[in-house]
């Protein structure tokens, strides 16, 4: 027996009848006609006119640059380079000697 690879014919070559769908058959979807939007009467957004306490607009708005941070303490004595461009903070003299004597 030879198997024929077709969806519309069986293995003997006869054409297979299409089965009719059972149950209710629906028509193709047709979209409704275009209707332009009409203007609303009232606020567009729900939160219009609401002031939030977390928003501080006195310093020029929420999108201004933050104040520049500057180290003012005395803990870090300097910056050493451990390997290539790896910057390491130096806290005391012993740590500076250890970093200087490390093999590269």
C-alpha cells in the first residue's frame, strides 16, 4: 500500500469531500464605520489640579541636576592604582605600602 501525502486526496487518489462545519456558522467580521471623536466636557485627566507633596518645584523643577557630592572627611588618605586602571582608596600608610609592593 502506497501512502499519498495530500490533504485533499486519499491514498487511492480519490478526492476527499470537505466536511461541512457543525453548529452555528459566523460571517466574516466587518469593522464598524469610522466616527471621529467628539470633544469632552470636563477634565481630561482624573488627577488634574491635584498637588502632590512629594514634588518640590521650588528648586527649579524635578528634572534639575543634583548637587555635586564632595568628600569632606579624613578617612581616605589617597587613591592607588592596583592593576591597570583599577583605582583603590588608601586608608592608612600600611595599606599604601602593601599596594606598592604588589607584583604587577
